C-alpha cells in the first residue's frame, strides 16, 4: 500500500534516510540559505546602507546578473539543466550560455545544492474526463476542479487499498475545515457515494455550503410563506428605526433579548436572532443538518466544530447513521438529496471507521489532523494536504545561537519564536533534537552554555516564503509582482526621507529591540497615546505601518500607487494604528514630480530587487521540503502507525501545494 518510496525523492537520492540527513545538514550549514530564508526583509532593500543586494550577494554574481535579463535568470533558477555547466577547467573558456558567459561556478553550485533537496513534484498528466458532474462543480474555478477531481480519485483509491490490505472498510470521511464543501460534495455524489462529515468552525461557511447545495440543485430552494406586512414591521423593530409622528422622531424602545423572534429552519432547528447567546454554548459541537444523496446513497453531515487539537471525540459523537433515516423523517426532498426533519430521531453510527482528509488546510490544522490518528480510536487513516505555512506556530523556543541575519529580531519574530506551542513546528523528535553546527552561545551573565544547540527552527518569514511557487512564474505575472514589490520598497524609502519612519536599525547579530511588526528594521516616528516612545505602544511593542490591499488601478504607475497608499493611511477610518494626521503632516509636501524623481532615481535598482526576491523564493523550496519531511517523520515515529508516505496528487502548475501526507494506523 502506498508508493514504493515513502518520499518523492529528487533524482540525486535513492534512500530516504540519506536524503533527510542531507536536507537537514544543508539547511543548518548554508549561511546564504539561512540569510535568504528568514534573514532579510524586502522593505529594507532601499533603506539600508550598505544595501542588501551588495551585502548578501558576491561581486561575481552581481556582475553576471547585471548583464542578464530577469527572465533568463528565472529560467536558470527554475528550469535550466544545470549539468550543462559541468565542464573541465580547460574547456571552461569555450562555454557560453545564451550568447554570453556562463554563470559563476559558486552560483551554479548553490543552485544545485538547493535543487537537489527539493521534493519531486511531478504528477502524471491525465487525459481522462473529470469525474465531477457539472452541477456538482458549480462555483469551482478550473484550479479547484482540478484539485477536487484528482484528490477525490486519490481518496477513492486509498479507501479501496485500506479495505483490501487491512480488511477494514472506511465508513466515513472527515473533511477537516470543509469550507464551501467542494470536496465533500464531490465525494458524496456518484461515482464515489461516500459518507462525509464536513467539519467547519465558521457558521457562515456552513451556510454558504448549504446555499451552494441549493444552487447545484442538490437541495430545493426552501419556500418561505410569511405575512409581508408583519415581517417588514418586525424587521424595522429589529433594526431599530425611529418612530416618527407629529411630535418628531423618537428612538424605539430597547427590546428584551429574551423576547427576540426565532426562525424555524427547514431542518427543524430553531435559531434565535439575538446576539446575546451564551458564548460557551456557541462553541459546542453541533450537527446543523444531514443530507442523503438519493442517487448512490452518499451523504453529507455538516458539523460545526472548532478544531483546537487532534481530539475528534466531539465530532465522532455527532456522527449519524444515514442508512437508518426513515421515510417519515424527511423535511426536504429532491431528485438528488433528502434532508432529515428531526436529527434527534436518527441513530448514531456504531463503531465508525474514519479517514480524516483535508484539501489545503491552513497552518496547524494539518498537525491536528495527523495527531487525530493517535488520539481517536475511530480514526483509521489520515490524508492531509497542507498550505499557509506562515500560519504554523513554533514549538521550540528562540535559538540559543547566532543565526545569520541582516536585521535584529522584531516583535512578530520574538512573539512567534517564544510561543512554545506543542502543536507547532517541528512535530518530529528527529527535527526537535537535531544537533546544529553552531558553537554554544553565552548566557547574559557571560557564562558559556555547555549544551550544544539542537532543534530545527524556521521563523515566520522563512515559512511565509515557503508558500511561493517560483516554478510557475511567467513573464507577465513576474513583472506584475516585481513591480508591486518595487513600489512598496521604494515607498518605504520615501517614508524614511519624509520622517514617517526612522533610519533602519542594524547592529550585526543583535537580538532584541523594538522593530516593525511587519518585519523590517525601521520604526514609525510617531508615539502612540501612552506610548513608551516613537513607534512604541504602552506595552513596548512596535506600532506597524500597515497599508494592506490596494485597488488594481493603484498599480498603474508609481504616482498612482503612492497616492493610493498615502490616501488609505491618512483616511479617518484607516485600519493602520498610526495616527492619520501624523502621516498627513509628514507627507503634505510630497509632489507628483518628486515621486517621479524617486522612481527615476531607483529604476535601475528594480532589477536588483527582482533578483533578490527570485533567489529568496527559489531557496524557500527547501523550507517547504523541511516542513513536509517533518510531518512524515512524525508519523514514522509513532508505534501505532503501520505505513506513512508523501506523494503529489495533482499537477504543480495547476496547484503548487500538491503533496499529500498519508498515515495508516495498524
């Protein structure tokens, strides 16, 4: 059961143990890798002296990059066969690449070191017609259809393999963080006809999934019969519209929360429209409704539950036996789906055998899903596809050794590294106790730390870079986000020159200090109310200068971008914590002509920023490999696990987070 090799190894390796050791050794010994993955921030690119580009990259690299087009550089990083540069020294003078000299040897060696540690992501293309019916695929984009179609096929094969090899039939699939239930809807419908437990913590997502069921014509649109006059009057009463007469308008009397009207839903559950519900009750795990597919006899049971760890006992206790729904207990019926009228009348499932699945669960949700294999006797297997590594928490504390970095730790880095979350990264003891090639640090009193440093750590900046997909970058989209990065980094320079932010802080390998929560080394020159100083709140944390998302028109040119960004920061209802009046007073003398001068002055250095960002994204593939390998190692360390493996389940160019981590219980 499972692939011949438990990890999708790169071509240079044939043994998983050899690969894991080489991966961890490279990640902990390459200073350049550690600098590019977590040691720099793009907003410091035009504000530091000396600049980041010349500080990090050797002169030979910079001279070669200067003569090359950015797309040629991307091709070298992502797509070019590096073995073509393996020539004897006497023949090196005759070697050319794309009409010019070949890349420097040190650059080629670094690219080889990174590439040989990237997990294989190749997935065989299939010309088979999608197994998802057209009405089931409603609301899905091409990418989502590809993901759901291939993962549904994979889950079907996995359940069949488990049934054959272990003589154990999987009765239900538990979808972690089901969202709009695209995956569950496809698996419950023919040809799969599975019983799905769709676990979701956000009620609006569950309601959205139910509305999608209506649009897909799985469930008929409920017919609401009401007295319109009384209904509108009740709405006015709830909204609190003033009552007007000859004496003027008077505010409506405050209504008693206990007297709020209730609405009876089609599945028989009553919901109150008051907002003063008991918060503890709202956190309880509840089944909102059960849908039984009349064609194929699959089912979907929506369960509202907040996943905090791997304990699924509240969810297991909610699982209903859809085969025992009687004909009289049907509230809504269509040609495809029936909904039960009274959930209390449906008996609970006896001894369910569960497969926990997820399609792109964010952060620690994958960790919770994997741990559910050990914490719940009903769970027989797990198959999890993760994403959003930046949302993963950190298990180990801050490092007791000096990391290569060109910026001191800022509050976000300190907060995440001091989390000590037992659910965070790394999961495996192998990574948590891995010996590091650094000399022991010293205590604050000057005493030498006797214990050698141990434990693989990835800060939030490294994990955020791990979700990049540089192999999918094309000419147009590359130019778009290179331009966006250039605009934001250059705006930071304007903020510095006009006194909005301070001169970047840098003192070698210093640890600590109050640095921007966004991760760069400048702080705002504004003191918040009751703050401790410029850019420092009352608790000593830094005040972030947050711009957020801008409209598409803002990226038409640099002037439009600056005006849109400053306008957003200075608007009265800005989400930025910095006083809009302070920013407006500093930026009032900035003219369009001065903005164009900035762009003209720095336009030659846009390519440098693009090269640096490309190297950071390319190197961060090692970060993703470490995270995925850590999850596999954790499964291998558990005595209860019979088999564990990782493999790609759809095409990387369609969806780059394409690796599923599978664990089968003995």
